C-alpha cells in the first residue's frame, strides 16, 4: 500500500527543468507623447501607430532579456488640447520614431513557454534605448522638418546650437503574457504591454524655449519659413501676430516623454522536446 501511494505521488509530481529558450515576436499598438503640446498622459485623441519586433532570451522562470526594434509616430496639436490658451498658440507637430532598446523582463509568476503548469504571468520590464526623431509641422499642405529651421533661434550667434535628433531614453513598464499550444511541439505566447520612455530631450516637439523671439529677429538670421513656423497665432487670428521676448512659448525645465501600448505575439523556439522532467 505504501509503495502504491509513493508510485501515485511520483506519477503526478514534477520538477520543472529551467531550460533557457528563445522566442521571436511582433507587437503592434498605439504611441503617445507628453510634452509642451500634450500636457498629460490622458490625451488619447492624439494617439498614433506603433509597431516593432522583439528577440527575447528567456533565462529561467523569472528573468528574460530582450532586444526591440521599433518604429512609430508621435504627435501633438494645440487644437486638440481642449485648452483655449493653447488654441491661440496654435502649434503642432508629428515625428517618426525609430528606436532600438535592450530591456530586462521579470516575471512576477513563474513562467515557461512549454514546461510549467501555469500558462499565464504578469511582468515588469525596464532598460535603455537609443532613438531617432524628426519633428515636422504641416504648413501650406506640406510637412516641413523643423530642426533645420531653428524656430527658437537655434544656430543664431549667442543662442543654443541646433539640437541632436538622436537621443537616449529609459523605457520601463509592464505587461502580461499567455502561452498557447498550437501543435504537438509548437507554442506561441500572446500578451499586452505598456511601456513608458523617459527622455533627456525637450525637443521631441521642437518646443522648448520659455520665450518667443520677435519675428524680425528670426527672419533676419534663420529666414522667413523659420519665422512663420515659430509663431503660428496669426493662423488662428487671421492677421499677422508678432510676440516680444516676454511672451511664453514652452517650458525648458521639463523633458519630453513618449509611450506605447501594444498587443504582442511571439513564436517559441524549442530547446528540446521534453515537456516535464519527473523527480
């Protein structure tokens, strides 16, 4: 009787062998930006597409390392802010983002794509990223790159040089994943993830300087187009507008953010064909 009980226990008692494995995935969703033209994370009416690919090395049941290559768009528009003061300022932009990141991933619940009994987990993720951005404004039916113009006096003697369109960010966030068996030896994982990016630039939107420069000053050094895209209240009023040095344009003391909300799917590359290893 004792021998039979031991046999029964052994039959249903398993020890998971924490074999590392690799998976490759795709994610798609929406991106948003927070900065001088979008003051908070709640302006979903300015969402734009975001997508990318992921290569992930799953070291054990709790820890993974992944590399992401992402492409998306962020935007901001004073006309969509719901604030009358921003309507008058009338600034707007959009920017494509190309991002390469390396991140760690920590499963809160033990998770293995084809060995553990649990097929679901939530996780936290964080790392570092390098990204390229290029803010543009719509003007007379064309999208104009703003950085080369110097709309805030960049490049003028005595003013800052033109900002770098390559930046570093700190991505962090969390998500969930769920494994699905698609065949005898085939598995995929699906999930969702929200990832915020803390940047170290205030020029994602081409708006940073606290004060406007007078139109005549911008025109003299950087040209008519730079002046037209620096002060756009005239398009709101319907008459030419010229600000002096004391009129507020942006906030140089706060850096810009962007974030993505994505659905994910990945294919699991099996290291072996063994599901469970008995004690």
